[in-house]
């Protein structure tokens, strides 16, 4: 009798282990398409780019001469590299700050009982669905020196036209503003979702304790919004650091290289200057910058989530 029970118990355990292994293998099978996609379209191109960065390939010929670290030395001593890195950081960090600030203000406003709230959300989010390339052209006609809408308004007040897009000190900030205008709707939606998950009981208890609106915002809203803040920071930083389309259509990276990002500079090096080896080197630097900034942001914000 005891032996029979032991056999039944062993058989039951074997079945459970078999089911567990089957579930595990099924999960791995589900991972395969995503892993294949990452390897084929991200890992392999990056490895190939690193390999090209050690050559003087022009992007079209069959010959690739190995030049060692010559391209990296050239990159570190090239003033344009640090110009485009500065611009890229401006586009990434500047756009993130503005999109999150304006997006949070929109979200707080639209959480109130207002008329036309749904329509307002739609209007704010609508630019997101427009191609960034098209958005750049729309704003180009706003900022154009001749017949531009803004200059027409300026001239109505008897002032001289402003060369918005040919000012190297101004047009990088215009790109940040255009990018913010287009994608602030995403930040708004994420913040609205976060605010809807915050219980009103916290605010009621805080009001009973005599907390001001600012104290409620600082001690309740911000801590409980940390997950939404993390999502927005990651999305906005990555989007801003790899900004391309709107720069191409709005300024073309000019005047000169004054408004180039690392993405547009790589494109120019590869297709316009036929310098693929150097373009790949810039690409490696761009990947490193995006990884460092994104990982640092995620680690810092995750810690804040735990503290909250």
C-alpha cells in the first residue's frame, strides 16, 4: 500500500515537472520572434557598423581598407563632432524637459471637470499622428524669411523680418520647440493615465490635514506619478536624441552644420560626403550616448519609484 502511494506521488511529481517544462519551453518559443527581430535588425547592424568604423569605406565601392583607430581619432579631434553632440543633447534633454512640463500641465488641467475636455485632448494629441517630416515642412512655412507667417505678423508691427532659420544660435531651439509641439500629446496621455490611477482619498486626507495645493502636488502627485515620469523620460530622451526628420525638413542641418544632430550628421557623411567609415564611427558614439543617458535615467528614476 505504501509502495503504491509512493509510486502515485512520484508519478504526480513527474507530471507536474513535465507540465512545467512544457510551459517553460512554450515561453521560450514565444520569445524567439522578438529575439530574432532584435538580432537581425539591431544587434547585427550595430556589430557591422562597428566593423565599418575601422575602415575608410566610402559606402559604395567594393574595397574597404582597415585603418585601425584612425576614424576614432579623427572623430575626437573634429570640432563638428562636439557641435552635433551638443545639439543632440539639446534636442534630447531640452525636448524631454519641455514635453514633460507642458504635458503635465495639460494633464492636470484636463483632469478637471471642464467643458470640451475630450475635444481639447484630441487637439493636443493630433500633431502626434502627423509625420515629423511633414511637421517640419509645416513649420518651415511658418518661419520662412520671405512670405513666412511669423514674419508677416512681425511686419504688421512695422518691424524688420527675422531670419529665423538662418540663425545658427536660434534654429536649434526652434527645432526643440517644434519637436515639443508635435509630441507633447504623448506625455499628456501618459500623465493622464498616471493621474487616473491616483486615489482621491489621498487628496481628501491631505486637505483634512490642512495641506496646500502645492504640498499635495509635491507630496502626493509627484511621488505617485513616478512610473509615468519614468516612461515619459525614456520615450522623450530616446526620441529627442535620435531626432532626424524634422531637422531635415525644417533647417536641413544648416546653416552649415549649425543645427545638425548626430543622426543627420551621419546621414550627411554617408550619402552626401561618401564617408561611410566616419559615419559609422559617429553612429557608435551616438549609440553609446543614448545607452548611457537612458540607462542612467532609468536607474535613477526606478530608485525614486521605490522611495516613493
